[in-house]
């Protein structure tokens, strides 16, 4: 199955690198593409559980789905994830 999620806090290529790495490392998630211009991430997933894992991972690293809670602490995590993406 394939999905596209609109996400929050996406700022730069460092963010896109981190998101792609983290989601690609999840079991059941494939072909991850992050679109900086539209703040969307598209990927294939094997089951609904994999989709839930991907959404939770995005939230944990600071990029929650649009329309969901986005407190300051989540925004701060996105800056850390962004910096990590720029480093490697």
C-alpha cells in the first residue's frame, strides 16, 4: 500500500535526510520520498501496523502529521533531527 502524509516542522534538506533514514529503517516501510516543497512524505507500507509505526516515528523525531498536536517540545526535536540530518 502507498500513502502520502503531510507533516509539520519540515524545514530543510537535513530534515528530509533524517526522515528518509528513520522511516527506511522501519520494518515494512519502503520507497520513502520526502518532498520539502510540499512538506509531504510518501512511502509504501506492508500493513496498517507499519503505517502506525511510521506515524509514531515521525512524531518522535519531531515531524508529526499535519492536523495533530505540535507542542514546542516536538518542534525542538525537529531541530535536533534536522541537525543530525545535516551531519550525515
